[in-house]
C-alpha cells in the first residue's frame, strides 16, 4: 500500500468539484468530543450560518450526516406516513429519485413529467395539486442530469393555498442560483456541499419550517436506554428510519443534546467553512460569479461549434449540457481530457446517456482560468478527433464575455 496521491484533476463536470482550499484545511482540523462545549458551540454556529445561506429564519436548520441523498431521505421519510399522497414533478433523473424515496416511505406517489431539457409552468403544477390534493409537493430546483433550473418562486403560494407541504432539493443549484427559502414559502429544503458550495460530498444541510416541524413532531419517539419519565412519545406512527428520524435529530441539535448519533465532526467543520466562504463572498456575489463564468463557458462551447442542450433560458448558471457531435466518440473525448489534460467533464444519465456532455463551472472552479483551460483542452481534443471548428474561437468567445464584465 502507498500513501494517497490522487492525480491533480480539475473537476469540470456536474459535481463533485474541487474543494475550496480553506474547506480542505478545515477538514484536517483535530477532533474533539461531541459534547465538548466547543463542539456544541460549533453546532450552534452552523445552524446560524446556514440560516443565512438558505435565507430563512427557520430555527430547525442543521446538518444531516451523509451525502445530499441522506438529506432528501430524512426530509421525506420523516413527514410521509404510509398512504400519504406525494406529488413529484419530474424533469430529470433526480425527480425520479424523489419519487422512489417517497414510495419507499409508503407514499402514494403521483408523477407529472415534462421532456428532459424543459421545466414546468406554475399552471401545470397547480392543476396537478388540484387533481391529486397531495400532502407534499416534492421537487428538485436544479437537476444536473438535464442542467435545467425549475422556477420555484410562485409555487410556495400555491402550496399555501392548498395546504400542501412544499419541499425542494437544491443540492445542484444553491450558491450559484437564487434560492429564497422564506420568500418562496418553502417548508423543507435539503442540499449537499459538493456543487456551488465548494465542499465534498458527505454532509447535507437542511432547513425546516415551523409547519413541517409541527407535523413531524407528532411522530416523536425517544429510544429506550436514553428515555426518561420527562420524555413523551408523539401520537403519530413511528418514523420508519432510525438514522433519518428528524424529530430525534432535532433533539440532538437542541439544547438538551439528547444523543442520537455521533456527529461527523470533520464534516461539520467542513460544512461550517463552506458557509463562511459563501457568506464572506456574499450570496449575490457568488451567484453573479457563477453566472459570469457559466456564461463564458456557454459562449466557449458554442465557439467550439457544439450545440447546447435544452431550454437555455431555464439553464442553471453552473452547468451546461452540449450534444456530442455526430461521428465523435464521446467517451474517448472524456478519456483524453482526463488522462492527457487532467480535466474531468461529465456524461449524463438515462435518455441522455452518450448523447450529451455536461460541463460545470461551480464553487472553487467557477473562475476564469478553469474555464479557459477547459475550453483549450476540449478544443484540442475535438480538433484532433476530426470535429470541425475554428481554432481559437472558443477562448475568444469566452474572453468576449469577460470583457463585458470588465467594462
């Protein structure tokens, strides 16, 4: 066995991405005990920091230990009881994921779909809500499988009107695209760190409205062995997952610090630093930076004589999908980019597998040199594979975007 020595990859796919250096430093910080007052103070700081990231006043703002999928599962399994109706609008792979998790929790899932590369209009969702009368509307904001960004700003009012819990996963979009939890009237949000927040996968920040917490508190349960005479069970059915039981996790993050699991200390350090990084930059400034470098990448791939996938006006700032040209081996291009240039770009899933590449500009990699290096490498690789293009056009187009910013 040898020491870890991964190649110096530039991760320009749809995520994960290279971490901010400060985040890597935070992860290497020495451990302390989970009930050390310094540790519990860090937990309180994380709650405060992520309220600012989510733009919310929700007290119940904390971390689920696990990847972004852990956050999704915790939110859904804790509020869904067998037989509950859940409406899932699907415009990419991760809508299907929400539907599967809801079904595994016992929900009667109602799906509505649009073709990949499109998003929903509010009228489509309102019609489905009126027809289904669900307990929960669950949808993704940004789906990296299609690069699309679903507008959410009008949906909270609809959910309020029809007394529906409104949940969104914003893992791929938050930090690089607008997301306003309270203004948009969301009841639950889950995210991951490995996209625009500039961290690794492994911690899932969530925020929960008072309405959501009141509903799941009815299913409150305290484990034997730590239960005292002062603890009371809720009247609802017991949540079917122990690890993802949000009422028990809320007890752990409360002043009581009622034991649930051992907090993933290094990931808490990491999540804390991710939040500090974006708040020091400023959320609006971070969104603008992702927009700038995303626009430069978009202009650059068009300069490579590549066709962009999907409805560009509803594209995320931080990832672009491009069709693989006819006659070009898409996987061979990715192999050359990775092994000759140390740059990773992504393929896609399902109906888009082998048809598009996905190129990201997010977090630490939403910067000028990363965009230009990627475009230069892709131009060289495509040209040598027989793709017709004008050498230099890609970086020239990107530079034109940057020049407008500097005026």
